[in-house]
C-alpha cells in the first residue's frame, strides 16, 4: 500500500479527512505523565468520554506503564485494569485502542469492544501477539522497539537514527506481514523516547517523510515526552513537569499533521485537536492554491498552442491575412 500522497487509511477503522487525534487513558498508578489519576474504572471511563468531547477521534487504553524503569505488572492485574474500561468506553460508541504487549490482553480487549491493538514492542515482547491479532483481523500498531530497558537507556546508540529506525521498522513490518496481519491493517510508529535521546527524537520528527516511505499510516506519540522537556528547559536546565508540556505537544502534533501523520497520540486533547484542525485548514488552502496555479498554467499553455503567428486578434490587430490569402490587406470594415 502506498501513501505517498495523503496520510493513508487503516482498514477496520473510521476514516478522517485530517490527522486523527488519539487520546490516552492510563489505568496505571505509575505512568510518567498522569499515573494514578484514572486508576479507578469509573474515573477512567469518565475521562475517556471527556477526551472524546474535547475532540479525540479514538481513545487508547493502557494498564501497564512503559516508562523507563517501570516494573511490569502481571497478566491478571493488567486484565483487571484494562477490560472494564475498554468495555465501558466501547459501549458508549467510542473507537477504542488497547495499549498492551500481551496477546491475552489484546484478545480479551478486542472481545470487549476495542478495534485496534497498539503494542509498543511491535509484537516482540509476546510471541503469541502477532498470530492472535492476525486471527481477529484487527489493525495493529508496529512501534520501533529495541527491547526492555534495564539500567538506563543502553540501547539508544545510533550512527544514523533515521535510517536505522526506518530499516528496523521495515524488518519488523515484514515479520508482522509474514505472521498474517494484512498490509492495510498495519500502522507504524517511530517510538519517540524509546531507546532514543532527545536529539534522536527531534531528528525523527524532522524526517517523518522517510518513515512514511514505509508505505503504512504513521502514528506519532510525542505527548509530554522527555525531549520536549529538554527543549523547554530554562536557563538552569530544569525541564518543566510532564503536565506542563501540553502546548509543546500541540505544536509537535501540528507539525506531524503537516507532514502527513495518520494520527497523534496525546494526553491533553483539546489543544492538539485544535492544532491539527488548523493544520488541515492550511493544508487545504495550500492544495487550493496549487490547483488554481495549475489551472492558470494549463490555460496559458492552451492559449499558446491554439494561437497562429501573425494572426489578428479579435480586437482588430493589424497585419491579418484576408480570406483570399493576401497578407496585410485591409478588410472592408477597416478601409478609410
């Protein structure tokens, strides 16, 4: 599937005429961004519905923190956190994604009403994930991932981060395809902040066109991440807290939308929803201008091609040949 033009569509999901906004509901006590705020099922469902009201097109529900150094929860606990929230949101008509690295959680979430599996490991953490998703026909997010980080960001070494991430994602997509997931149901994600320094994240954001060359819709998840804190750090070098990075997140979301991202994943939806709609309006104006310029150029070429050298114009230019071929002869109307 080629998406050289346009941002692409994902089979099995709604379609949007702009970059979609994926709101985040973390049903965790230890998320780097909002850990514990939505740990109760009722609060989590209410929050997800609020994100939709603010402009989210789909909601990503996760029950396990993926921040560096986080301790993995067991399967039973993750299911206990996630399934009631997925079911509650889906029953209200929300388009729900499940953020999990476990095949069992993915399967039960899909049965509860989720329609997309967002696996930060791209299926590497659980060998059963790809066959399970393939059997359901659900769309699948393949994120760039270099494994669990133990003892720091030890796998964040690159000679050319853009080329290496593209190559590694390509290899992972090929494995997912071989596992039975259809090409029109694959989304790719560069994995900002995962085994990457802030400089790597910024370089990837500057070259999203390279990632789109993989031929699959692109998800960008930059919300509140460390590289934004580094960019916003004051003179003393202290980054603002995660929840004070939402304006920067909206700016990155608009830039990603302008570069053709299929969706952006964010914690605070309202500002990003506004940002991507403005980006869409600018994109529409640019396209309209290109069409107008093209029509003018085509009209000029047509006029040039249909003209005759030396022929009179309709407003009476002199030098016209007469009907009998005598060049330069005055017509009867032009005699004096």
